[in-house]
C-alpha cells in the first residue's frame, strides 16, 4: 500500500480525497493544517489520523512516502522546503513557489537530496490531454503551427463565491485567489499540456493587468487578465489567455497543416477531443463543420464525477509519483517540468504593461505519454 500525507485541509483538499477513493492502493498516513478546527473537521469527516503541529507532521510522514502540499500559495516555498529538508518527496499544488529564485532553490535542494519534487496540475495526465497528445504524435492535424488556449472563467467578482463550500465546508479562498491571481492559479492547466507536447518555452511575450478594481479583501490584488504569446524551442507558437473577467471559455485549438484539433473543457478529464479537417468548398476555405471525435483505444484512468466546475481526478499526479518511486523509473512529472512551468507562469503573471520579450532561463523535455495513450 502506497501512502501520502496531506499538508493543508482547505478547499482543494476535499477534491484530492474524493479523487483518492477512485484509485486503489493509496492511503493517507497523516494530515496537518494550521487551523485546528479545520483539521479536526476534515479528519473526522474522512476518518484520517492527524498531527497537531508541523513538527509532529514531518516526523509522522512515513519514510519513502509522498507529502501533498495543499496549502495556500504564499506558504508553498517554505513548506515545500521544510518537507524536502525533512527527507520527504513532495507533490505541491501550484505554483511551486511565488518567486523564480525560490523555485530554483527547491529544484536544487530536491536534486541534492535525491528526492522527487513535482507540481500540480496533473490534468496533463488525464484522458483529454493525452488524447490530444496522441493525435499530435500521429499527425492527425499535420504539423502543428499555432495554438490558441483560453482559460477565461467569467466575471468572477460578481459571482456568488461566498457560497462556494467544499465537501467538508471549507470556503473557496476568494481573498487568496484574488491576491494570487488567475494566471498563477489557472495557467498551468493548459501550460502543462503545451510543455508536455512541445517541450520548453524559449520566449514569453505577455501583458497582464488588473481590470476590475475593489475586489473583496485586502490588497494588493494580482492581475485578473493576462495574454501571452509563447515561443517554444520546437518551433510552435501558442497564445494563452487567462482571466476572471471575460465570459467562460476553456477551449484549446491546435491549428495544423491539415486542420484543427480542439478540446473545450480543460477541467474535464473526459472532455471530447475533435478534429476538423480543412477543406475547400467551391472557392471557400473552411474547416469541416462536422468534426470527428478522436478517441483512444482501451481503458485510460479512473474518472471522478463532476464537482462544481471540475471533473478532474486530482490524484493522477500523486499516483504517477508513487508509481515511479515503486517501479524505480523516471517520473513523468519531473522537477524540471515543475520549475519550467513555474518560471513561464510567473513571467506571464508579472508581465504588466511594459515587460516586452522575456527569455526563459529554465528548460525541460517533453513528457513521456501515458502507456494507454501511445
């Protein structure tokens, strides 16, 4: 039986526990949260053992197991570092750290200690992302030329976010979300896919802004809009948009020489992937208005039911790390992957109005596909 230990019992922790029940062979060793009431309620609901202090938690984590850092982003660097220094493998919620130099320090520490360091999001291991990757590798759309990816969530400042509660009653951390920003919170959902398929981003040309002032909570608030053009070492160019202002749109379109691959739901592991072949009808160039569904043969991975806005199995990432440790093989979610994704995301988030072209200092290889997506 593989084991994970949970650091943080907030809103997202319930999603991890619900996902854990879909995967056999993984149990929870110990849980800690800095809020005693939240810790007690979470552990009582899920019937899990708890540690009342961080020191007790680090001492109770079984040797060779995995810590899931599900805390608020501002705490990620310090707690990721504490776990690594205690000798534990770490899977961190995004971002790895709020600063590139801190993320590089974590990468170096993990390498020096011989520990695995991975980062969410893990939807890149899900069926939709892997189906798109399969289609790209098999040339369904021909050579990919440009990618348009959107992560717009609607006008969230006017949403009923105070009523959004997790399964154990944890509120959606709206003040934290507004301070951290939609780019750091969400860009990884498609950025991970793009890096997995196309490898490293060479250059980021981006702009970001706060377009809706006076959000709930104490500032300063992060940008609520970012638009980035990403130049990959492989030659592909992608545009990635994140906002909590524009109407909901989670589509990704990969334009190739033969047509367009598309998926419309980044947060649904089972979202349909389609291909619209390009054709000429009389004198008009167009994509086929009746795209065909692209499917993988055979079973893929355990699915979870939709909860709120998402139908994602949050345990696909931790399961991948644990399987790599068990089998003694390279992990698909490498520390280099996490570090590069963090650097690109921070470059977009912090672009502002005048940053211009930014050269990335980190690199990572494309990701090995899942065995059922070859």
